[in-house]
């Protein structure tokens, strides 16, 4: 995307010092199409981000983040603290100061062309959404998809963005060459609440239609029913309706977890809660006063409520990548036979590599392995 006449100089007060110091900042751009949002175009030094894991057959994971910050503006977004690495705050700056790696596909092609690249599965959407609104103009994902498929690299995508539909033909073609796993994040099935807590996202209806479109292209599509918001989206009626709509849309699996509020996210969520649901503030402070996770008792109660509903709607309980926190790639169980040919492992192999998600009642929180990892920005 190139907007002539919209460039900002680093001398302007609106261009923040942390960004101005970067030697790979190309320019900062504003446009009337994205009122209140500034795009900071950078030349990425790397595209692939290696995340240490917890051992086993796949002791680490790989991610790609074409954007930093996210105009979806979800008040509960766990990635908000990542903006602090550039002297940006995790509140309005995270929503409105978007870092764009304009050369990400070119850099990725060089990285996956190296003899040392082992074609491990790559996850997209584990930090900020690759199909947020800016993708409609920058169009970084088609290049990323092509590079991964051309190189024989499996990949997964987790998104709230209905813009995914633009690339479904390309994704269907890629899936004939490499394993491609897709999931839509759809947590709130009350329209008023959804627009309040996720003001920059497509509607729930639009995302469900995207699930259907994915299925029509012959691809599986999971639904991440997460986070479940205590006292807001955890009623049996809400969960039952959510699962009914997901099943009706064609979802092949559902993954859920309770809200997680780590430092840097908790403060922003509480500001929203105080404004929109002040009566719940004391309850939340008691629930999350001891840490980032919902109390074990609450998670037990939630699991007992939702698991029968998942079965009742004939939905499979989905799995999450234990390292990246995104969609678990169907290629994680990939092995090499004696001739060096790649093959896909069966159920026993997948189980051996941690293929079944830990029960909510026994885990501290979904994705906890990634919480302390500082992301590779460039």
C-alpha cells in the first residue's frame, strides 16, 4: 500500500519516539480510510519467529506476524503488552499504531530457501491478526501463503477477519501441496456485547459465514470459542447458542477456554468493564486478584457445563498448538521414513507429541507456554 501525500515525518509529534529510532522504519502513513490509525511501514529483518517450547518431538514452534498492533481492538487481547517494546502502550496505541512489515514475503522466501529450514509448521494469527482491516490494502498474506506452499511448509491460520475469504481459492490450492489448518476466532454471540468488547472486528454473523465459506472450499475450519468471559458469555443459553451456530456454519471442531488476564491486559480490560459493566468489577477483582488465570473452581464449573454441549452439537473438541497458542497443525506429527520421505503420523503419533489439548480443569490456561515469550518484532 502506498498513499501519496499521507506520509508523516519523524519530526511530527504524532510519530512516536520508539518508532523514530528504528533504522528500518520506512515511513509512517495516515489515510482517511482508516480514521485515527497510523501505519508504520518497516522493513523486516526476519519473518520467521522461533518460539521455545516444552520439549517432546516438537520442542519449539514457528510463527509469522506480518503486523504488530491490531485494529480489531479487542479489549481482552493477550498481545497488548507486546507494543511496549517500541515505547507504545498496550491500550489505544495497540489499536491505532499498527506496524506493517511491508517486505515480509520477500524475507520469508529467503528464509525458507535455506538448506537449514526443516519445514516445521508455521502459525499465523497467534499474536496479532493477519487478516485485520489493513490487510485489505497491504495484501501481505497472498505472498506469505504462496511462499509457504511453494517451499513445502505446512501452516495454520487463526483469525477474526472475514477478509480471509479473499484468499480461499489460494488456500485451497495450497492445501493440495501442504497441510493447511484454519480456525475462526468467534467468542461472543450477543451482537451488542460483541461490538462493545471487540469494536474493530467483523460481526459474529460475518465470521460464521466465513466458516461456511472455508468449508465450501473443501477445508476444515475450527472455531475458537475463546475467551469465555465470566458472567458475560458463560451462561448455558449463550454457550448452547454459540455451539449451535458454529455447528450450523459447518465448524469441524470447537476449542474453548476461560478469559486470561495477564498484566498489561488486565488494566485495559478493567477500564472497559468499569465503563460498560461496573457491577462486575468487584467480582472480577476477586476472581483475578490472585493472578492471570480464572480460579480452578470456575474452570471446573465451566468444563462441566460446556463439554456436554459440545457433544450434544456433534462437535469435535479442538486442539491448540501447545507452543504457539494457535491452531494445531495437522502436520505436527509428520515424520520422515528411512528414505527421507515425509509422511503424516497417525493418531498414536499425534498423541505422543501432545496432540490432545489438556482439559480445562487440569490446565492453568490455554496457551500459557507462550505468555512469557518476548516476540521477535523485526
